[in-house]
C-alpha cells in the first residue's frame, strides 16, 4: 500500500509538472496551443491598429489646427494653393481690379472649417476603435475584442451599403451634392471679391480650368459685378474673369465677354473635379477591394484572438479544477489511535498482568 501510494503521488506530481510546463510554454513566444497563426494574428492586429492610431493622431492635429488656427493655412499647403493664389494676385494687379493684398486675411482653410471638424471627429472615433483592437490583440481582452469586432462589422456593412447606393443610383447622389454646392455661388462677388466664397470659386475655376458648377449660367443668379471699367474701357462680363484660360495679363478683359474660347464657360467644375477624383473606375474599384480586404482580415484576426483568449480561460479553469481534485485525492488520512494494553509485537504476551507466581520444580 505504501508503494502504491508513493507511485500515485509521483505520477500525479509528474503530470502536474508536465501540465505546468505546457501552460508556461504556451505563454511564451512560441506557443503550442495558439500556434503560429494565432501568434501572427495577435502581432498583425496590434501593429496595424498601432499604426492606425499614429496616423489618426496626425490627421486629428491637422483638423484641430484647421479649426482653431485657420490663418496658418494648413490646407493651402496641403493642396498646393500657392501657385494658384499667385496667378490670382497677378491677374488682380495686371487688370487693375485690385492689389496683391486683396486676399489678405482670407484663407482657404476658413472655407473648409466643417471639413476640419469632420476630419478631427472621424479620426478620433477611428482612433478609439483602433485602440480597442490594439489592446485586444496585445492583452487578449475579450471585452475589447468583442467591441472591436462588432463595430468593425457594422461599419463594413455600412460602407458596402454606401458604395451600392453611390454607384447604383449615381444621379441621385450627384444631384444632392450639386444642390448643396450651388448655395455657395449665390455669395460670389467676382475676382476682387473679399469673401471666402469668392476666393474658393476663383481658386477652383483657375486650378481646374472650369467655370461654375455646371457652366457659366450658374452665376446668373448671383449678385456679382458684371460691369467693370479698367484702363479706360468698360466691359460687360458674361462670365467671371477666373473662367478665362489663360488669365488676362493686362486690362483687356475681352475673354470674359464671350462664352467661347479662350474661355471655359461651358466646362462645369463639378464634372471636371469628379472625373479627376473618381473618374478612374479601375483604380477606385481596386482601392475599395483593398480597403474591404484589410477590414475583413482585421475582423478575422480579432475573432481568432478572441477564440484563443476564450480557450485560454477554459484551460485555466480546468487547471484549477484539476488542482482541487488532486489535492482532494492526495489528502493525508490520519491513522486510528492504538488501543491501550495492546502491543504491536506478536510475540509479547497479551494477557493482563498477574501477580508474581513461583514455579516449584
């Protein structure tokens, strides 16, 4: 019995040691239970979301600067506005309609205040979601992983719906956008206009060599100065001076009194900008595929890490149960107390003590 007990204890201890070694090994770099796939998914999930957080921090800063400090002209530098602004100032001085300081105090960043606000808010939201993914991948937090998976799936479905609507009924989307943009033309004041709407439209028409949203007729509803006198000559303009291509380099404004060449009166800015930004269907489709593919990979990686975290918790629970069972099986049983007057020596006399007796031969 002693031998069997000792062997049983040794065997249980051996199994416990092996089990502990297996668990510790799984928490290391090379993980048997997790496998290479799970290790790679954790690494990918953590690094990708970490990079996303860094990028969002940068763009959040840009958006905040655009909102708080529009005079720094962050957007002007990003879109390379200096060349176009130089052309506009040169035209103002050459035609005698203004000076180089005509646009002082104005910045394109002011026109895009709402863009900066949306940029900052969107980046903060994406950064929060990426933080859930980063913490979930690094620390295997099931709550963070579940949140990341749920939100990512929601926005993936939402993006698919938006893409289907935009390309399924493109005319409806374009019509809605045009109605919003046309509202800004009502505030257009001409080349020398000192409001942000005038500066914005002059910039777009010179940069993209176009006129109005659809064509020059869009300006018929705006109250801009059509009768201009320069170099002793009065011109009745049919189109804004910014629609001339090339821009006038003297007081001759004949190009703005006609709707034919050299004038871009019949070329709408919306179609030009749309074709420049979204005209390459192959490139756009490739971009969508890459974006959706990365999102699907991230969701799959988060699911793998979540399942592994759930499995690890189950293993820890089973290990705790085995430990309790092992302690119960190896409990020491106290021996029963010996009865008084009984010796363990079989050769001793168990009879009660008697008075001394003398044996006579």
